C-alpha cells in the first residue's frame, strides 16, 4: 500500500477543513494501531509539527514496523554555517530521543532553500554522516518547486524527496520532474493530496478567498458525481495511481477518517483528471492563502 500517515495533526491544529484541532493522544494510539493493521508503513513527522514527535514517542507500540521520516529545523535565509550543521544534528538526535527509536528511516531538509543556500553542502555532509553512523537509512529534502528539484539533483545525491502533488497541482507531473526523480533512483513521497482539505470541501462553502477557483472546483465535483466517484477516492486515487510515487502522505484526525481513507485508497478509478490542473500559485500554495480576509 502506498498510503502513508502524516502526523502534523498530532501536534498542531492544521488544515482548512479541520474543525476539531489537534488529535488527542488516546486517539493517536488508536490511529497508529489501525494504520499498522491496514498495512500503512510510512509515518511522516517533523520537529516543527508541535508536539507530534513527543506524542509518537509515547504512543508508538514496541516492535512496530513503521518507517519514520522526520525533518530538520528550518535555518535562516543567509549562507549555511557550521553552527547550522551542528543544530541539524542536535535537532535530529532530539527527534530520535523523543520518538524513542533506535534508528529512523528518513531525514529530510525541511526547507530546500536552506540546502541550496551558499555552503548548503554543510547540511548534506552532516546528514551523510548520520546515515553512515546507521542512525538514519535515507536522506533527502522536502521541495515545493520544479526549480528546487532541478538544482538539488544537479548538486546532491539524495535518497528521498517529498513534494506536493494533487488534482489541482499537477505541475511536477506535467513538467516531467517526477519522471526525472524516478530515473535518478529517488524515492518519491507525495504530500498535499487533498491540498489541506480544499479538494474535499463543498466549493460553495469555501471562504471568499477561493472565489477564483470556485467554479473550477464545482466542475470537478460535477465530473466526479457523474462517474460515481467520491472526492476522497479521486484525490487519493489520483496520486496513488502515479507510477512514480512511492508513498502518499495523508493526515487524519481520528480513526474513522483513517478507515475511510484506507477504503478510498483501495478504489483507484481510471480517470483522466489532467483537465483539472490549475496554475495559480496563490491557490496551489497554502502558505499564500489569506482566508481571514
């Protein structure tokens, strides 16, 4: 199964479609139990996800088979320094201790621009050292843009990349960047399959900020309804069906959502959704959303 579990909801209030806030710890334990039983293998977390790593440390069962991927801290906008490299290792070891693990599967630079900054190789060199010590199996980077992918591949040897792709945001697919990564032997973890829940919401109920894309989303919903496919099935199925993706990272707030997600991921409808690609960065990048306006 490609489906992997994002854990940001375990440590923060997250997502435009999430009215319930942070998931309580008892529910996290039950989510992890169900995830293991349903065959999910990848857990994605980060120090910047609030208390997520702490909660995982208290709720992960002994002997679990999850492949845990965490991330670095974010560094400043200037050149990378040896102090930043030390902070990378200190943050990783703190994550390691918080989650009470003997080793982790993956470590990603949280902000690709840090890796691409002057002397960014200091960060990569430190991650290579952690890999050589056997503390982490694979190293890589979280990216947002095609330009970041091109520059990273030109400069570094990486094992994993995490990137955004969904029905609206098909830029990395249509631009050939997924194919280039796969040709380089890079493991691809896809995030943002639901665009923070936007693809699961009724277009009529969206804040005014989304007026430019409202009609487009309604056409998409009508298309799915005519074919008897739910928005959840379409969103997770679109990303799972891509030959290049190795894991599709999705977050849930409770067991019911996870069960629905697992059921939906088993139904991959053969549909061409390329017509629903959108090219407005202010919609595709949640960091630019201004939903309080």
